[in-house]
């Protein structure tokens, strides 16, 4: 089974929604400031969330 077909538990769904929210906000900020530091922006956005959980979701569900 492809990793994209795995089901997310509720905590992972919450974290995935925050990942999506952060990426959409980054997209908006890139339009306003093409020179934005992507890494710093995302680190600031996600500082309140469990970074291991975010890393896990990126790796397992987005194949990153």
C-alpha cells in the first residue's frame, strides 16, 4: 500500500492541517516578498508544534 493511502489519526490530521495552513501562508508571503527566507518563516510558524510529528507527516504522507 502506498504511504499516501495510510489513514491519519486525529492528532496527525491536526498537525497535517497546520502544515497545510503554514504552506498556504508561506505561498501568500512569497507573493508579497519573493526574497522571504522560507526556512525561517516555516520554523517560526511551526515553533509551537511538535517538530517530530511534522517531520513524520512530511516524510510518510508527502514523500518528502
